[in-house]
C-alpha cells in the first residue's frame, strides 16, 4: 500500500504533507525520531489525514497536487471533509 498523508503538529501549528510506501505508523515513527529535517522540530506530529494509492507514483502525484495549492485553508477544508 502507498499513502499520501498529512501530519499536524499542535506545538508548531503546522502541517506536513508527504507520501510513503511504508506503513503509516512506521513513517510517523521516523518523523518523530531525532533527525535534522523539518519534522525534527517537534515531537507531537499526528497523522491527521491520508489517502491510499495503488502505486507510489500516484501517491507522490497527489502530494505534489496538494502542495501546489499553497493554501492552508484548502488543506484544512480537505481534512475537514473527511470528518463529515
């Protein structure tokens, strides 16, 4: 399984958008580990949204599509649609 996912950090009040072919819990564990990347700035990341795809390239394509929005409002609308 391949995933497009959105993480949220309450302490940073920021989202992180990514894709992976790993299980989501394993990918989250890596984001929460000590590293120098963007998600290394906080230790309270949670998976707030995800979609699954047949291929990694489709998941990556979805990641790029959402990142092109450059809009927190649109990302939050996407997340909130899931809750309805």
